[in-house]
């Protein structure tokens, strides 16, 4: 189990904007993941994703890692933002755009 948690920690820390979702942004496998990916895409910033359907360990492990029971889950600069409802609320209020743009500009100088 700790190997999975180490993998997740590495993914979260090495990607400024990371969405754990079912499927991919191009081919989401559930409506919640689709809406979350669309909200992020609407911000006009690149983001990374992990398809939890490809690895059962990650699929369960991410729920334990963030102490959040559902997928999708959005991490910005290593911090759990929340699931689909929170992502959509942040998008509608403009907070999501600010958060992802800040994350993108902070990571732009690092490589």
C-alpha cells in the first residue's frame, strides 16, 4: 500500500495541476470526470491527469491519500481542491481559473 501512496505523492507533487479521473479528458468514462475536465479545459491552461481505471491501486489509493471518497479529485500545487461539485463551483466563481493560472505561472520557471 505504501508504494501506491508514494506513487500518488510523486504524481501530486510533480504536476502543478493534476486531475484524478475516470478515463481521459478526450474520452471520459463518467459524467463527473467529464464535467471536471471540461471546467479545467475552459480555464485555458494545460493540466495533467491520471486515469484511475488503469490502476486499481491508484483508484483506491487516491481516496485514502486525500481522505476524499469520490473521483474525480483535483490537486493544485499539491493541495486537494475537491471533487466535481467543488471544481464546478470554483469554475463558475472564477476561482478555478485564478488557481490554475497561478499554479501554471509558479511552475513555468521550473523544469
